[in-house]
């Protein structure tokens, strides 16, 4: 008889990514309500991330984007979102798979999620944990609120 267990960490990740899909789908349909705005940090190396070469050179590991005052053509699928943002008066299209998202923060309501990557799940247990996030803030939007202002819920404690 095989011993099975419930993988709560994986289930929590799936549920929280589903929450982001729902929130961004609502914003794509109805726009941002009230003072809500989002800081989204993602792994620029993740397969499926689409971005201009000059942005990838500037942010080779991770990048934080802001959805607040100016964004266009927000499109959401169950697996990814695409959005056009303004980088110094230069509109650029980004496509970000939800599996690439590292943090999602809405400082207006002090809500945040952090998705930890655990390469140890795929490799032997003696591998090092991923380094801390390197967030980029050059979105051309000039946010007044920093991502650290919200309480971040880390799903790490639910993982083995």
C-alpha cells in the first residue's frame, strides 16, 4: 500500500493564482475600482514570458510592473496575462504566465501574495534555495506606494 498525502502547498498556490486570474479578469472587463492598483513581480526568465529585448536586458532576472494610472489592452487567460505598459513614453507589450508571478500586491488595501519557487522539489534536497527577489520599479508610472507597504502572505509555511 502506498502512502499518499495532500499537497496543501500546491493546492494553495493553485488557489491563489486563481484569485489573481479572477482579479485581473475583473479589471480587464471593468477597469480598476477606486484606489486599487497592483505591483506584480515576475521572473523574466520563466518560459512563456514575452517582453521587448531591451527590457529583458535591463531586467534579466525579475521585474516589477505597476497596473495603476496607465495601462492598455489587459487580456487575461487561465494561464497568463498580457498588458501594454508605458516605459518612458514608449508603450511595450508584456505577456506574463501566472506561473512566473513571484508577488502580487495591492497596497490600497494592504493585500499581498508571495509565491516562493522551490527548485529543491525538482532537484536533490541539497540544492540552495532561490535568492531574494530583485524588484525593478522603472515602470514609467511613478508610484507613490512601494510594494513593501502591504502585508505579504507567504505560502512557504504550507509547503513541505
